[in-house]
C-alpha cells in the first residue's frame, strides 16, 4: 500500500462545529449546513471549506474572513465579530488555537471509533526520520497517513489531522516542542495509542534548562495517555539512559517496550550483526517474543539510524505485522530531503543534512561520515546549533574538538563561531557569517581536486546551510572529471 496523501475533504456540520467550540451560530438558521475541508489560508481556500482565522505576530486571520467567503468558504471560525457583514455563517470562539485543536480532536475521535491507530512520535532528535520510517513500514500493511513537512507544532498537528483521509487505518503524528507543556497540548489533540520517544537529548536545552526538564516535557505524552485510561504503550530505545533508567516510573503510566542494538537484557526487539558500508547498513532483527528472525538492509549509514529503524519495526510488530513484513519494508526506505541525503558529484560525496541540528545529531552525523567517507578526504561545514542558551558555548566547543579527530578539515559559521574555533584549535576556518566561510571552504575543496572527498553540510535550520551546500555543489560541478 502507498502512503495516503493530504486531503481537504473532512466534513462537519455547522451544528457540530458550534457544539465543539461552545459558540453560538451566526447567520445560520439551519445547523445542518455541511462544510467540506478546513483551511487557515485564504490563498488555498476551496469552495465549501470552513475558514479558521488564526492569529500570529504579523497577521490576524479575522481581517481576512470576508475574503475567505468571497473565495468560496461556506463557514468561518473567528475570534472577534467581523468588522464588516459576512455573507456566510460563522461562529466566534474565544481562542483560535484551542478552536483549531478542538475541531481536529473531534474529527480524530470519529476516526478512532472506526478503528484508527494513532502513533505519536517525539524526541530530541531523529523524530522526523522515525516518523518517516514508521509510516513507511506501516504502509506495507495499513492505509497509513503521516505528518508532512514540519507540521509538528500547535498549528501543524491540527492541520495534519484535519487533512487526514477518512479511510486511514494508521496515523503517524510527529510532535515537536521547545517549551514545557507543548507536548501535552499536542497529545490532547492527537490522543496517541502508541507513543514513540526517540531519545532525550539537549535540543532546546536553552529553553528548558536541563536534560531532566526535557525528559519531563517529552513524557507529557505518556501522562496524557495514562489519564485517558484506555491503555497505551511507549516504544523507546534501551540505549537512552533517561528513558531506560526511569523505566519503573514510565511503567507506572503505560506499558513500556524497549528495543536495542546493543543487546539490552530487557529489550523486546534486537538488532544484531550490524554491518555498515558507505551505502547501507545490514543487520539481523530478532524478536524473542515469538522467536522470529529476519535480515534487512537499511539504505543509510549510521548506528543511530539502526536505532531509529528498530522503533519503526517495533511499532509495526505491536500493530500486528510480522517481523519479515517490517524487515522487507525497511529495504525500500529513502530518507527525506536534507536528512542524511547524499549527492555524488564527480569524486565527491556531499551529505546534505541541514534540516536541523543539535549536539547529539551533529555527533551522529560526524560519526556516520567516517563510514561513508572511507579513505576519502573528510570535510565538514557546520553551522550554529540554536536554542542551547547558557549551554551553547560549551556544546560548540565540544563539537569543535570532535572535529579534530573526525574530520580532515572543518569550517564553522554562526553566532558561536569563536566557541567552535576554540574547540577546533584555530580560528582560521571559523566565521560569524556564511559569506565569509564559503570562499575558504571552496579553497579547501579546490586543494583536493581529483581526490575522493566526503563533505558534510549541517547546521540548525535557521542558519540556512542550504546556501553553503549550493555553493559547494556548484563548485564541484566545475571541477573537470579525470580520465
């Protein structure tokens, strides 16, 4: 089966909307009016949609209600009375975020009554890859729908749910956060049956203050599951010390299932005989519960990707798939753009990995580069890691130090360039701005012309390392091929 695509077909009556929002209907003598699809953007409004007026720092959706109606919206959800008369029915809710969330939850509950399984994915790093892997595995047996793009916040999760096809049997919902309380809000909307936590790292530690606080924020999903009293489960890697060492507390909320690539005694699913090459990772999956064993090949390199794959397979097993079905599905997985994506240009392999960055993900990418590079020259172009707060200087120094042993040459840019340089041992390749770093990076590449090279480009999304990658790839294409 193929993954289900987003649709704008969710149907709901005006009466259902009003009851959900606890808001009276206006301009609507008949509550049987049915909307088809929900939109927050007048640029994508379709006839019959319900327009939801969201607000942000630089916009107020209420001001676009009449425009939405003129473009075909048949109903509007506002947070203030319209400034001019609306030609369509509407309701006024006190808070647009909660209104959007409540409508999404109403639809989700209808789907769950029809047998929908909801898998919530969160973690400090790797959650998008795990979401994609899990959806890919489940799609081998179930009509599966998953979060697209970066729709993993208070706006993205309702968007994801309200664009879910009604025939979906499994929904894989990614949940991100950078402050306490956000996972709770998202879990209240999505009501996951299975929670997958990829790890407890240090992403956003500047906002949360400590890894312990990050752990507490991530397990808000488990608290929500426990409070619903419908059972539920956590799938987690035994290698993560916060998720493993706190198992007794976690088991007090939900059933806990661990997987492991390091042979943890209490793991229910194991990866063994792991063999990495520059192109792929081969390993054996073993599921002691039923004695099954299956061989698989993941078309990616890096031990962290094996951990991610185990989480995806474990989810499939708990939904009734066989180990062989899961293993076979993994073979055809392809990572998303900007996530360990590789491009071969002449003698150079470019690793595009700038979707996001945090200390754990940076280290994993540098480690994986060792296998990918083989005997090639290893060059890293690293951008700042954001949202580390008071920990930023130390984490950037540490990463600079790692580059001394994991690369042949490293270039750095961003606010913490001096800290990168201190760890690296030289300021000659560290710059505040990309524009200053790129020429020096290209000079290094030119020095190795004709030799095999492996070039890693990684940094937090806000640093826009894609511009560095574009410059690197353009320069590589100008190098004449030998022979």
